[in-house]
């Protein structure tokens, strides 16, 4: 097959076809125009480009339109907006001696989106006439010329006829009045009243004045009346209380009490909450169990189904019950007292608002008869497994994991602490100090150590630098004295941390005491940059503590340091002479701040020359 395009013959194969620009336009033109959101028939376009050289049409050639220039269609602008009028019509009654007409009240609804109307008559109980929708929703014609009812055709105080039925409009709602007066500019008459219905006046004449002379008189319901009726031969079953009367008076009236049953004296017993219902209609009792989460019990809500509840044990023998049974009444239910539910003691601790109001109104009780009783008990602490003491093998955290889980889990390190202080090491110069379990020898007194604290995981390492110039035996070669590890405080499972170490502190490492005598410059600067963790390197706190202890000795201190150089020995001697409690780290902090000047030290203390 060959595609013939003009003078050129091209085979019709994939990739060899194209759109001929010389072909005429064959698309279907749009035939609708949109005005105010509505699609209306318009002039069919030819699909060709307009001739721009043609002159514009004359003004008289343009068609006039009466459509309002609204941006929203009517069914959107007036969606769910309804006008409402209250009206009535009179219906003749021919076969009645008490009325010749009947007034039937209706409501007219007009939907503004399409001006459709529906009329509804409210239903009256026991009226005997069909009521409800009187006229279904549609556009109601008002004349034979095709006109329909609009908002201006119905007004308060006038009559409108629909399909031969004349409705007298008496009132309208607030929205209708506002719309007619504001949007349409119509004058709306004030609301009127419905006319009197003859049947209502007739029914009023049938009612008797029972306030002054009650009729029939109320029957007596006491012991004397029952005795007289029994003597007159009334059967005994008829002398029983009128259950129907009691049912009609107290139907749907239920007293609700909240109770607990403490059964912890029995094996596997517990304290359980319940709700007790007392039905006033027939004096029956119902007990419902309150389901608690994680109680381990099946959700059976009914503990005792509705029935009369005996208030004393039933005594029976071979011939049957030996005594007549009596049941609980509403007078036996008192908040703060016990009731027996088949030999189970239920403690009533609260009641609902209806129950309290009923007792106050009918039994003469007061709010004081319903005290607030708290039956909640503090939960017992969950017993924790005792952790055995550390035996010294392995790490403390590793040993603790064997007590927590059957399969020990690896310890999760503090990631942020490792990232922040991965290369931070505080170094102190230390010497061995005598202790209770170790006697210091002359050789150990000459030995020097470097104690390093790794802030990434609070581990400690001790190194002894080799020094042949001192009087130390040859077999003490120096080197690593303690491998990097966690060091526990003596007699405790708590480990040493960075804030526990300072110049002058004594660190007990495996029964040997090390006193820290000095720190390097980096350690001093790090502690001064973190005063919250190292308070002995905070100059303000150290100055406040020393000033408080030197109160009353300003003259002696001023005479000691005025115009003199402050050294570690002189400052230590002066503070010791004044009875000040301090550590060596605080002395170093002061000397690094005042740079050895006695006047700067006195200025920091705020001491001046005595008058």
C-alpha cells in the first residue's frame, strides 16, 4: 500500500507517515456557550481563524441580555437556603354537633435555589386524621399563564391559594423576614396568631376542676382499710399491694450504688468492684461486675441477675423452708454500710447523682448521708530482684547483665559521650599514700605515678614513669601500673568519675591509696571551662566559700597579703591559720586567677584596709 501525498508517493510503513499541513481542519467546533455558570446553546464556530481585517459589529447588532452578571450559579448561591412561613387552612366538618370547621396548621417551605415549594402539616398524636407532607416539593403554578409562586407572592397576613386550597399566612421565621426585607426590599407585616379551634373550646368544657374538689377521691391504702375490706370478705390475694400502681409510678427508676467485695481472706481472693442496681418498680436487685484491665478474669458482667435479694439466710429442712423469706428494700441500702449478697459482704461506698437526689426528695435525707469514701488502696511496690554483690570477676556492667537477663546482652555505651570526649584525657600526678590496709614503705614514698582519666567511658589508667636517678631498686622498672579499666569506690558498686578527681583527692585503687598532687595545664583549663562538673575549679564558688569562712578576719587577711606576692605555701599557711576548710585544687584555682598578686586576691575578696 502506498500513501499518495501530492506528487510524492510514500509507502505506508511505520516511521514513514506524517501529518500533511495542507490538509483542511476537520475538528468539531464547540456549540455551547457558558453564561453565569450555565451551558446554553451558542453559535457553531467554523473552526477557522477570525478575519482580523473585518470591521467590528455595530452596537445595535449586539444582542441584549437580561441575565444578572453573577459569578456563582443560582443553585450554588442559594444552596440550603429555605424560606419558611407558618399558616393554616380551615376544613369544614359536616357531621359533627360540636364543630362546623377545623383549623389545620401547616408550614410552607420555599427553596431559593429553584423556588420550589412543599407544604407540611405537623403530626399531632391521636388526631385521627392523616398528617405529614401535605404538598410534595415542586414549583407550584399560581395562574394559568405559566407563572409560579416566588418569594414575593407569599407574605405574612395575606392568603395564598395553591391548587384550590387557601392558606392564611400568620408568621415567618427570622431568616425569611431578613431575606424579604433586605434582599428583596419587601415590607413584612408583624407575626399574627392562629384562630381558635372550636374543638379545643369544647374539650375545655369537659375538664373538671379537680384542684378544689378532687374526684374521684383518692382511695385509702392503709392497714385500717385492708382490715375493713378483709372483714367484708375481700379475698386475700386482692389485699396485696397494688404492684401495677407501683410499676407505673416507678418504672425506669433505678437506684445505682457502687460497691466492693473484699474476698482477700480466702485463697486467691481479691478486692473486686461492683455496681448494684435497685429497681424501684418491683424491688429487685441486680449486681454487675466492673471489668478491670489485666484482671485475668473473663468478661462476665452480670454477677447476679435481676431478682429479689433475701436479707437473711434461708433455713430449710426435709420438708422445705422453715421460715418465710424477706428481701431487701430501698431503705436497707445506705452508703457506708454492708449488704449481704448470698453470704457475700458488699460494701456500699458511693451512689450516683439520681440516687442521691431520690433519697433526699423521698426519704428526707441530706448530703451528709452520702459521705465521700475512698476505697482505693495504694498499689503495693513491685518486688525487685536483689542484685548479688560484685565478686570482682569481669566488669561490673557485664556481671549485672547476667542477673538481669538469661541471655546477657552487650552493654550499650553512651554514644554522645564517646563522640564528645573521645580524645579527652585528664592527667594527674599521684603518689602512694598510707592506708588502713597498707603500710607505706620508704621505697613506695619515692615513687611517682601518672593517673589518667578517660572521659569517654570514665575509665582510669595508672602509669609509673621510669626514673633511674631516684633511690629505687632495680627490680622496680616502671611502666604500666594499672591497665585502663573501671575503678570502683571502696565498699561500693559506684565507679569513680571525672568529677570525683581533683588535686588533693585520695583515690583508692585495689586497696592502695593514691593522693593526687598536681594536674597538667590541659586538665586545669578543661576543668575551668566546665565549672558545673568541677566546682573546685570555679573561681566564683571557691571565692564565695572562702569569703564566708573569713568573715570577721578581714584585718588579719589584709595585713597578710597587702602588697605581697601570693604563693601556694603562703596562701595555704594563711588559710590554715584562719581555720578555713579547703583543698589543694581550690588553692590552685585562686593562684591561677590572681596570678600571684596579693592586692588582686584582696580585691577579689572585697577586703579593704582597716580604718
